[in-house]
C-alpha cells in the first residue's frame, strides 16, 4: 500500500496566490489540487476524496460560503478553512455558522496556514481513533476502550500510552505513521525525551505482537513507523 498523503482541495481565484499556495503545500507533503472557482471546486469534491479544504471566500461562479454549504450537505466531517480579505465580524461568524473549522484573514503567512491545517488534521485523526473501539491486527483483536490486546483467549492489558500509540498505528495500518505526528498527538511535544520514550513503547508493543509472525512494527528511517498487518479495515 502506498503511503497516504493528505489530500487538499484548494480553491482560490487569485491565480498567483493559488499557485504559490499549491507549491508550498506540495513542498510540505500535501497532495494539493487547485481550482480557480467554487463550481470547479465542487465538481472536484464530488469526484474525489479530500482530507481538508481551503477555500477563498470571494470567488467567481460560486463563492466559498456557498461551496462550503453545499459540501456540508454531503459531508459533515471534512475540515474547511476559509481565506478572506474581509475582517468583518459578520463574515467570520457566517463562516463558522456554515461549519468552518478555521478562518485566516489575508495577508497571512503560509507557515501559519500549515500549522493550522496540521492542528485540525491531528484533532480529526485523534477523534476518529478515539471513536473506533475494535481493530483486527492479524490474529489479534485490540479493544481501544478497554485497552486490551487479545489473541487465542489470552488477553494483555495495555498502559494508556501503549494503547494510544497502538491505536494510532492501527489507524495508519500499512502506512507510515509519521514520528512527529505521533509525538504531537500523544505526547503533545516532540522533544528528545518524549521521542526516546516513544521508542521504548514501540519496543513494548513489538513484544506484545511477536506471537503473530505476519504482524510487525517496522522503522521507516527518518520518517516514523509502519504497522504491517494482513488485516487492515
């Protein structure tokens, strides 16, 4: 399975800004599709799966608010960030009423945009991981709520950190779990001591999973870890 890149739907009618944003996001590892109006953006959204949307408010053919309203009718969960030159309180409130996750007023730094995107995506992924209670890991069953890993009638009670880390690995099964992402999600800070702590927990999880030779957690040098499992649903 190929490593999953977060897919961004970017709608911005300022051609120069749109191109700059797309190039910047792609350089940051986001698979980014750019459209110059809301109508084209809506058609793209209905055809493909996107992880996050970044919409300019003022666009031809369909403005950002209208686009977001139509998307919310079919998808309540995809995160939406609005970009706007307006600073009017009513416009900001309108955006949040529609279901925006964040709002950036032009001019903004591209770095700030990516920080906000990362924060939203961490929150969304964390919620999905918490909402999911059962995972199959080869011949193991992992109950995230009870923090229990079971195989052939034998159960092991995991610590909270072990459970959170295994839950993230399961949510990214057969894909790379980025080291920085895991540290910020579970430990909040990706400093040296937390990184060493995570390595210890990875070693513990490997011991718990060693009885199934089809399951392993491998290091991806310079990136993170990958849970290899025949069962990833």
